[in-house]
C-alpha cells in the first residue's frame, strides 16, 4: 500500500468555521498575536492567554469536520495515510483519520508550565487559573507558541522522507519550519498542492497544483488518486 503523507494547514479548518489570525491583518480574534501566542504574552497576562484558548477550545468543540477532513479519512481505504497538521483542533481525528501528527500542539490537551513533558488530556473546554500539574505549576495550553521550538518537526521530517505521495492541503507554504517538509520528500514521490493561493516562489514542475479551497480540491484529487494504479 502506498504511503500518502499530507501536510494540512489553516485552510482546512477554516472551512469548518475556525478562523485564523492571518485572516485579519495579524489580529487573532481582535488580539495581537504576540499577546496570546508567545511566551512573553504568557508571562505578561496569563488570564488573557487562558481565556483566549478557552474560547478557541469552545469554538472548536462546536465545529464539525468538513468534506476535506472526511475525504482524507476515506483515503485510508486505499492508502497508508499519515497526516501532519499545523492545526491545533481535533477535526482530523473526529473525521476518522487514524494517524495524525500535530506540529503546533493540540487544543484538547494541557501542559505543565514548568515541565513540557507533562501533558494532560482535557475532557472539558476550560483551563482555569489555579489548575495545576502534579508538580504544582499552572497548566498552560498545549500549543507551540511563536519563539518556541517545534519538537515534532523531527518525526515529521522522517514521515515526509517515507512518502510515495505527498499532499500539501490548505496551506500556501509560508509558515516555517512546517513549509520546509516538502524538501524532505523523495524526488520520485508524486507531489500535489491544494490551496486557493498558489505560492509565488518556484515549487518545481513536479508539483501538481490545484487552485481550489480544500474541500473542492480534495474532490479533484480523490479522482486522480483513485484512478491511478496503487500498490
């Protein structure tokens, strides 16, 4: 079975109603992004940061997977599908995808503010000031903020190196280090990109571009993939 590796971005979640800060000139829900997505913002105003992610968590809870999410889950019947996502929601999992690696963290988890190795599943949408880890420190969102290392990049690189087919979906490859994953894909692999904004830098002639939103583009790609012989 061929290995289909998919890098997904904000355009996939946007179709389910989850907004991104890039939609509004660097503001995320009327907040400067550095106020709510940086270690400096956390040190300056923990209550603001907690409330911001509590609202994101509550919003995501009320959103549903869209056709792009569902199409990726269906493709597991035909391919060994591994999703690498820049998104922090759980819509891929809720759509039925079995193998999802989150590069930038997960809204549905909390993390110790003194020990990054202490991560906890949440069964509710709210982390309150005063909620502490087993070491007695305040729980923080399990999110990779600006200025922090991306610990899942190394596993993601290894997955990209194994791809027979590599798909970039709902991202125009402008966010690093995630955008660099396409550089690790084997030269012989088939490469596809689906996004309304095709990058203005040279992708290479071996990348098949579908200039559509994620759900529409996935309909096109499903036909292409399922009409091609697979192992």
